C-alpha cells in the first residue's frame, strides 16, 4: 500500500504540477517530459513487480524470465545467470530459455512504450519488433524442448530480483540517463548528423529505454525512419551486451555457455537480417 501511494503521488500529483518550459534553450527537455518518461516506465515496472511478487511468486524459471522481461531484461538475465551456477546439467537449458523469454518480453515492452508516446513510430516499427519477439520466443521454446526436466524447478528466495522498482535511486538513475541522452542526441544531430546511428549502438551498453524515449519525444526534429532504425540498432546492441552479461555471470566453464552463444547468437543474427531488410 505504501508503494502504491508513492506511485499515485508521482503520477497523479507531482506530474501535473511540473512545468513544460525547456530547461536548456533549443533542447526539447522539460521537467514534465523527464518525469512523464519516468512515470510510464515505473508503471510498467511496478505492474511486473506486483505480478512476480504476488501472482507468480512460486513460479518456475521460465515464468520468471517472462515477468522479469517486462521490468528489465538486463537485470533478469544477470540474476538468472548467477542462479544457474547451482543448476544441474539437465537444468541448464531452462535458464537460457528463460533469458531469451526475457528478451522476447523486452520487445513487447518497447512496443507498449512506443505506442504510448508515438503512434506514427509504432505503425512503422511494430512489425519488426513483433517478429523479433516471436523469434526470441521460438528460440527459447526450441532450447527448452531439448531436454526434459527431471523435476519441476521453482524459484527459491527472490532477494536479488524482487526489489521495489519504485525506489528513489532507480528513478534518479533513469531520470539522469534520460537527460544525458537528450543532450547527446540534440548535439549529435546539430554537429554530427549521422552520428546518431553510432550513438544508438553505444546506448546499448546501458539502459536503452531513456535513449528510445528521448527519440520518441523528438519526432519533430528526427525523421520517422531514423527513429525506427536507431531504436532497432539500440535494441540489437543491448541484446549483444546482455549475452556477454549472461556469459560473465554464469562463470567460466558454465554448462550454459553453448546454449547462450547459440540462442543469443541466433536472435541477434535474425535481428541483423531484419535491420538490413529495413534499410533496403
């Protein structure tokens, strides 16, 4: 109830009170736009947090990947990779399948965010995101079907990934990243032009949500096709980074390594083909 009260406060009380005046001349960055992006992402995160904590609390690894992907695919993949160190060889593929389901849900999460902020961009990008989501889910199903589990796997304590997504530190980090990518995008367009493509790949090294939301709120100065291309490139870059996170947290000699390389490699390869098709 306390968390719900906090969410209602930041969305229903603080948001309407914020001004629409630009903080920096010539840059479309207002207190309202910063907080609006934070509220939307926090809302989706809060919903997935409630589902994971109270509806699917005793769920298996696969459901953990699905619900966690709505909140943060990077965090979910990191947690699953760490937990996989204690998994048996028969259970290894289950963890990789759950990671890829988190990636699949990430595409759906971005579809929702894009629809909220720009229907024009959504109309252009949703076929690609939908195909990417389906491909990740199919690869996850294929890996899951390779071995039968000897017993049902259920999550143990969720101390690592059940933290409240509305913590002030999380909101502050997101707001900071949003401001940084807004300024970088503006000056990249002014002084570098095509440098926005490079910035989209670089953004994949961190949370790409602020970068994509910033593009969506600057559709007046950035062409629709550029927004679509940069969003897809940022997502592909982030999946590649997530693959390295999975390899790192799983540890050297992990039974997951062949599955991680094969599963994530397939998803990244198909996404690159779709990106090439988009450019053609």
